[in-house]
C-alpha cells in the first residue's frame, strides 16, 4: 500500500499545513520511504488541504495520514476512495501504528469549516479554486472556454503546464495578457470552433458561458474533441432564481445542462452558493 504522510519536522501535520509530503510503501509489515516532496499546499492561493490531497492522489496513494481533516478534504478523499488515517504525533509512531492496524479512520471531518472557509482570491471563491485543483492534473493541460478577463486562467496557470484561454472579446483578452504567465495560450476564437488540437486537454472549464451559447450541442462536441479520454468538463452556471447573473429566462437548471452531456459521465454536482458546478467525464 502506498501511503502519503503530511509532515513538519518529523511530526504528522494537517494536509494544508505540512511542509512536506512523505510517500511510503508499506508491505509485509514493513515500510519504506520512496520520496519526499514539497507540499503544494505551501503555494496554493487557498484551499491548501485540497492541494495536498490532490497531490497525494496524483502520486498514486491509497491512504493519507494527517493530524486533522476538514469537511472538504474528507469529502474529496471519500469520492476518490482515498483512505484517511488520523494521528497527532511523530511520523515513526504513526507508521508503526498503521502497520499494526491501530490507526483509526475518521467517521467524518475532525473539525467543521476550513481554515479559509468562504475566502476569495481575485474573484475566485475557495470552492471554485478547490474544484479546479481536484480535476486539474499537476502538469496537465487546461482550457478555459469563454475565459473573459481570465478570472479562472489566473488560478489555472499555477496548476497546469499549459492553459488555453479562449474568448472572442479582444478587450477581455488584453486583460488576460496582463497576467503575464508564459504557460497561457491566449486565443481570440469562438469556443465552438477552437484551434486547440484534439485530445490534448485534461480539463475544460466553462464558467457562466454555456447558457449564452446559441449552439450548445456544438459546444459540447468541441469540448469532447479537445478532451483526452477520461478528461473532465467543468460547467459553472448561475442557479435559476439567483438575483445575480443573466436574465432569468437565460439561466439553466442543472437538469437542462445535463441533457446536453448525455454522452459523458457525470461525476460531481457542487453547490457554489448563487452558482452550481457540474463535472462530466469523457469516456
């Protein structure tokens, strides 16, 4: 079993607080350190615990040992099938107890609320940031379709090796250029017909764009074209009845969005307050 431990100074720490992630292989009553990596939570703008969990998953871990776990981290681990063990003490003791079967799996979060619950960074909510972290592979390729001034491109540039920022609005794209990140590929193009090569994107995002498109089936077809097999599409929309966003006649319910993604597998629905997010996976 591959186990990741969030640690600081030889002690088990919280997923968002540990300085390092230590990766161990446990077999036949023994453990072996495979590698230590800097905890990406140290550089996350927010949702630090989510950044650590996402890294553990990318490293192929089956279990994570931490001193605490919040609601978001607990739900993420459960959805990924990642076992969580709680221990507050030296790493060596945690490993010995894990081998003996003495560490407990929590029945729920060890505390309510995150350390930065409800926070925002440059217009991005903590929940949105965590959602992007969850589905963007480290070093992967992302596409923000209908990116506007680059609200999500700003966050994605720190998660992906390349981010396609696509919009037809030249003035908005000038704002994206001001981000100044070399891994942003800025495309002044219609999201229905982009120049993004087929099958290269790990995660495609449309934030409050889908409802505005006249040909929604063409948009879904373009998303399917650019995504890798197993890639994710994240659709964020304003809830019907919300006082924010487009006119009420343009707002789409989750079921209305789902009807267009019948060839995809829905993997998550998330309530984002006045917005909601649907995550679909390409087969």
